[in-house]
C-alpha cells in the first residue's frame, strides 16, 4: 500500500508546483508576449483544455491495452517518464515563447494524467473493498504532504532567490521545474519495486482486442444505470474542482494579489489538505463515501460563490483553507466509491473511462471560464460560472444508489 501511495507523493509535486502555481505565473509574465491578462487567461484555459482533450481520448485506450497486456504498472511508468522529461523541459523555455511553453506543458500534463489513470486502477490491487475509502484517502493525503514539502522549498526559492544563489524569482521557478521532475522520478521507484498487480491472463494480441474490450466496458456502463448516473455526476462536479485548481492563481493575479500571497495560500491549502483527506477517509468509512461527497461538494458551492467577492489576501487565505478541507475528500471518495461500483475484471478499462470523463470535464470548465473572461472582461464572472457545475453534479449524485452489496461486488 505504501509503495502505491508514494506515487501520489511523487506526482503531486507536478500538480501543485507546475499546474496550479508556476505555469500560470510565467504564462502571465515571463512567457507572455505583451497581451492583456484576459488573453493569458484564455491561453491558460486553452492549454489545460487541450491537454485534457488528448488524455480524455487516450485514457480508455490506454486502460484497455494495459488490461490486455497485464501491464498497468509498466505503462504507468512509461507515461510518468514522459511527464518527467517534459516538466524538466519547461525550465529551458525562453522569455516570450508561450507556444513552446504550452506545448511542453500539454505533453507533461498528458504524462501526468495518463499515469494517474492507471495508478487509480491499482487501488483494487493494494486494498480490499472494505478499505477502499481509507486507502484512497491515504494516497491523497500523502500527495498533499509530498506536494507541500517540495512546494515549500520552491516558495522559499522564489521569495528569496539570492539566498539560493539565483538571480531572480523567474530563475527560481525554472529551477523548481527541474526539482519537480527529479522528485517525480525518484519517488516513483517504490511503486516500481513494491506494488504487485493481481495476476491475470494477458492477451497476446492486445491491439486486436483493445477496441473489443473498450466496447464491452462501455456497454457494461450503459447497462448499469446506477454506474452511469455516478459517472455523469462525477463528470460535472470534478470539472468544478479541477477548474478551481487550474485557474486559482490566474484569478488571484487578475485581482492584483501578489505572487507570494498566492503561492503561500496554495501551500496552506495542501497543509490543511493532508489531515483533511485522512478525515474524509475515516468519514467515508463511517457514513459512506456518497454522504461524504455531499458535504464536500456543498462546501465547494459556498467557496466558489464567496470567491466572487474576494478583494484581499487574507480573504484568499481563508478560501484556501476551506478548499483544503474538502478538495482531497472529493477526489479520494470519488475514486473509492467508483471502485466499489464497478464490476470485477477490466479494472484499468473502467478507470480509463472514469479518467476520460474527468478529463473531458476538465475541458469544459477551464475553457468556459476562459471564454466568459474573454467575452465579459471579468474574471469574477468567470469564477461564478463554475457554480453551475457543482450544483448539477450534486443533483445527479443524489440519484445514485450506494447499495450495501456494492463493496462486496467491487
């Protein structure tokens, strides 16, 4: 279990340092070619949307191939390698070269998201159904802790670059990209050595059978109304979660908050997120993952509405704490609830569909927010538009039946 969870520790550095914090900062400044902030918001949304679209298309195919080969772990490590290399490459993108930066960022995001899809599917290999909630939460908790540990160093470098022998905050951010790549690579090693997939017969003709496996998986989902309702709900509410993660720094910059305030608020979110994720794992075991999700999504609705009226750094910190309390809960309980709902066999293919919907949702939210900002010139209205996703997702989730036998059949 620890080897599996440490991959969350490894790759969360990318999610926090690269996606949430420093790519938006450099895209708005160092990599910018002199355009208005609303245009950089649009570009950021477009970059996130493009990466999500590619992963959404590939995730089910990756999962089906991994099932046919019996090599989920091997394919995970290949995709992680892509993410590591392209993350390191961001350090060498020159000033004003936003198209090159976006290309590297998109490829790194593909490696991150593709490997995460297979990582999620390995949950069923390292835990029994009765412990899905807690083990899933443990992975996310380690992710918050590991991401925060490296991010704290990165924040210190950016805040006082001379102390680290660096010429400027931009130079510090470029070094941070290299550190993230190394961190991701080093802490992926335990998964490589310690995690064992449950053995099953591999197919010698993976390509020929991949589309058949994918078609059968889709048919199973369509025939199971309960599972289909959950995936629709997940598609909607996780869109809101990912959009806030990816656009928070850009939103804060548009309101005139300092980069140091923003990155410190992000660090605070992750520090709070570590114990909060563990708490939601316990809560899922006590009251059920679905009820735990009701609580977390409702908090997100309130936080998103409050963000529209944000005007100062202390208010941003308060919202960061609120998000930290529920972000890991939404992610971990969604993963564990889905693991309980899906049938045995073809786990990677089912999680490929799960992550496909997650990535398709991550297209709608960032692009929607970017378009609203571009058309209205208001990042506040862009933020408010995200509430629709949470409310619609919550409404669908209330129609999902968490049958007592679900855990046993998973």
